[in-house]
């Protein structure tokens, strides 16, 4: 039985979320031949303080930026859900949209945003992140995996429920218990993030982001003895949820941190 994951699906709210939280890990996956699809829920149309730029023009610019980043990371494709940036609400429509992408993509690994309202004692999590994160989690139970939920997906669109997901990865921004070693892909992570020029400002701001990202990835990696890391919560659904055993070959570069985060 082949237990090596071959497909991964990542759901983000905005065009640059994945780069902050998971690009180093995803670059490693594509290097290993895993097919990665990125689904971005919003159009990114309000992410600016520049009044002359906001709206459809910004959305088009950010779509190009996201494509450039996806090319650096070796993704198969980007799927856009087209929700309005900043206005995402948790709704059954959102859950159905994500379930549709989940059933089409049939991912072995499903990576989602953290729906927590606050991030440690540092900041409030963006409302779009919370809504998209929660709807993504809820896709795993019922919407993506059970024929009677959104039966129109099956009956009208021919999308079978998918029960082959083996791992659910919840990405940052806060520190999570499992650290992925991204020492070999930190440069690509930074290059991918720097593709989002509309979000970064001038050259000195770009240098600041570069430095800040190295510092953050260094701190996350240090918790597990890696030069650079990204951290995740990884949930493996219990027996009966999928047919295959979880893969073992891919975990040499993952480390769990001590139970006490201050230790
Ligand atoms: Zn975001």
C-alpha cells in the first residue's frame, strides 16, 4: 500500500497568508513531488492604505503577485473563491465553497488557517482568517466528507465526498506544537513573500520584512533545534476516518517542542 501523500490543499483567506505561515514547508513538499493546490478565499481588493489603488485594480495586481509566489514554490494551481476582502463571514455558502474545492482536490494533507480570535498576547486575528479557518475545519467533518451534507455537490456537480485526508495541518501565526525544519527552503519562503509587493512598501520596508521573517523563522526553529522553522498543529483523524496508515517516511524533519513553552 502506498502511504506517501501525493496531494495537498491549502486554504488561505488572503493572497499572502500562506507565505507567512507555511511557504517553507510547502516548498519542501513540492520538492518531494507532492502536488500542492492553494485556494485563496478573498480577492485581496482592500489590502491597502492607498486610496487610488483599492478595488478591482488591487485585486488584479494581487492575483499576479500570488501567481509569481506560487511559481517560486512549485504549486500546481491557485483556486480563487472571490469573496470580498475584509467582508468574509462564516456562512454555509463559505463552507460549501471550501467543501467543493476539498472534494475536487481530494487532498491527503489539508492545511488551514487558525480560527482563534487572538494570537497569544500579541494581536487580534483578522476576522477573515477566523471565518475561513473555521469553515475549513468544518469541511473536514461533514461538508467535505459526508454525502448528505450539501447533497447538491454530489447530485448536481458529481463531487464525491473525500475521506482520504490523513492529516490536517493548522498553520500559525501563533506558535504551534510541531516544528517543521525549513532551513533548506527559507530563501524561497522569503522570495515568495516578497512577490507581494503591494503589501510591502518601499525597499527599506522590504528589507525590514526580510529581516523580521528570518528572525521569526529562526525563533520557531530554535524551539526544535533547527536553524529555521515553521510551526503547526497537526491533527490525524482517528481510525475509521481513512483507509491508509499515516505515512512515516516524511517526519524526520518535524520535531515536537517541550510541553512547557518557556522551558
Ligand atoms: Zn491575511
